[in-house]
C-alpha cells in the first residue's frame, strides 16, 4: 500500500542531520528468566505484533525532483533479522557499560533504504538481567494511526496472548514514473481537495462547539508560546556533535505523591521542581553565574485526554493529545519549596491542566503507552523553534503494575529522547510500577559532566522530601 507522508511526518524526515537524528529511543531492563530470553523468542514476539504497527514494514520513497512529499511503501525485501539485532556486554556487564552502548547506538543514523527502526537485545548484563534498546524514527510514530513498537510488544500477563497467523503480502512498489504521475495528479486536484477540507472543517466547527473551543485553546496556547520570545542564554544551548552520553536516575512514586499531597500540586510539578534543583547545582558546579532571577526554559509537553470521558483504546486509535507547555524553571531560587510553588503556579495557568493524564487512568490503555506518549511529546516540541526553549523534558505516566515482554518481567524503562537543534540535553521521565525513571540524553562534548545529573536529581528530590515532612 502506498500512502503519502503527512506534512508533519515529512518535516521530521527532512529535519534531521548527522548531529540531530530524529528518533525516539527506549531502554527496557528485564529480569532474565530461568531459561533465558532468546533472540528467536524476541523475533517471534515482535513479528506477531507487526500487524498492529504496519508502518514498521514500510520504507520511505522520495519523489523525483521533490515534486511531492515522500511516500510510505511496503518493503518487499523486509528482513526482521536486520532490524532486530543481538549485542552483548562483557559479562558481568555494568549499568555504566550499558549506558555507553546506548549512547553509541543512539549516535548512529538509521538506514533510510529500509523501514526506519532498530531493536537490540543486549545480553551479559549483571544481576541476571537483559536489556532491549529500541529506536524508531520520529516520522514513524504519530500516536494516532501509528504506535511505537515497544507499545505493542508489552503484555499485562506473563503468558502472551494468542495471535493468529500473520500472512503479509507486500504491495508492489511503484516506479519513479508512477510516483511522478501521482504527484502531478495531486497538483491538479489540490484546489478541489483544499475546498473539501475547508468544507469539512466548517461543518465540524458548526456542529461541535467543543471542538471549536478546543481549537481556540490550542491556537491561543501557540500564540502565547511564540509571544514568550527566545529562551534565555544557557550553556545547555550550543552546537552539538553527533556523539552522545546517556545516564539514568529514578525515584519512588510514593516520594513524589507525599510531596504532591503536602503542597497540593501535581506530580509533574514535583518532577519539574526536581529537575530545576538539579540544573541549579549543575550550573553552580560549572561556575556559571546564577542570580535570583536566573531561569532555564523547558518545553514540557503535557499528556491530556481529548474528551472528558476516558475510554479504553486499542492499537491504531488516538490514545490522548499532547499539549505544548513552556515553563521557566527558577534555577536561581535557592529554596526548593519556593521553586515548587512557582512551577505549580505556572502549571495551574495552563489551559489543559484540568485534563492531565495521570498514572491511574493510563492503565486503561492497551499495551504499554509511554514509548508512544514520549514520541508524541517530541513531535509537539519539534513543531516549535528550538530557540524558544533551552531543553526538552517529556514526562509520561505508565502502568502501575507489572508488565512483561515476551513473558519476561519488565523491571525498568527509560526514554531516550533526541537532542533538538543546538540543545545539549533532553530528559524523558516515565512512571511505571511505583517508580519514576529518568532517561538523560546529552551531547558528549557539551556535557561531559552529565554523569553528575543522577546524583544531583537525587539530592534535589531529597530536599523536597525533607521539606515535606
């Protein structure tokens, strides 16, 4: 089947360069079962779920002379063993070695002649564990009709559900001539198509006052973001290389809940205050000038439900909306409680604050939603100029119960968000099974000291926990 990339998909496809590959990454740590997690078992598990994410068997074809946006076409030479690979650490492999491997793999561009994703089974990890590292091109995942592969391979029970036999017959790949003819045909019919789109939009606006209000809110939020102007100068913003460093941190969800209850705020506010405290101490450790008015502006997309009534959804359906949110983190403020109060006030003024997704409602979603929600947050962030903010922080809720991949216990899960243009740091936060997991992706040269951040995040959280007692 041949379908044209949407305007946003095409922009992600063309936006990347050697320094800023546009992928969404995910690192999952699993408890190695008694009989091991074989490469063949992982292959079979992913292959069973591919019908739920058909784009993972499609590649991108450019149209000659750029006459139209590229198209998705079935990869007639699709080879799942090319996309799912084995890697191993020198046993017993440490977490630091695993993070170095993720940084190296994340630096490599995806092969544009094939479907734009890779998955690695990493063996040899200490403490009887294995890891799965996945990266999918940002153009591949839109959260509406295309989910991230890790979303659909996770199960709520140790015994995977039964799947019928998948008989996939790839469609015939069009010739360059056919693509040109199709592009020219769209040029001819575009005015009619645009008129039809306008008629549809008008009808929906007239028949749905709720949709009209939602559209108005979105437009107003975009206007507010643009009106904020460029972000303050920060050492976080510099020319980045193609090399990365990756680190992680974690915290008990109970600690965040205790702080939330004490100060009547949202868990997302606590996360942002924790990051603000860590960035403050990181700047001070570098000898950077920090005054009481110093701020670092974060793009922190918020996951929200489009409707007041939340329903369980299946693969391929819209699971939520993600709204843009710019917040100035008060890194110049020394008092952790005041930092939290300022952030909570900013969040309250956000028009979508009343419909935020939380960790209890996300459980109703099929599969494991965080990888897709992170991808949606990244899409929102990249729709704005990176000059408007200093760093990206995606924070999404996940299931608060044990999940499994190929019958293997999922212990920890970390997002590996991409670095945006001239941004040396990105943080992805995932709530899962009673813990918040922080994935910290940084430029290798600009943030050689990124390994400080996990301890600084812990110190910042401890300050808030102590203050809440």
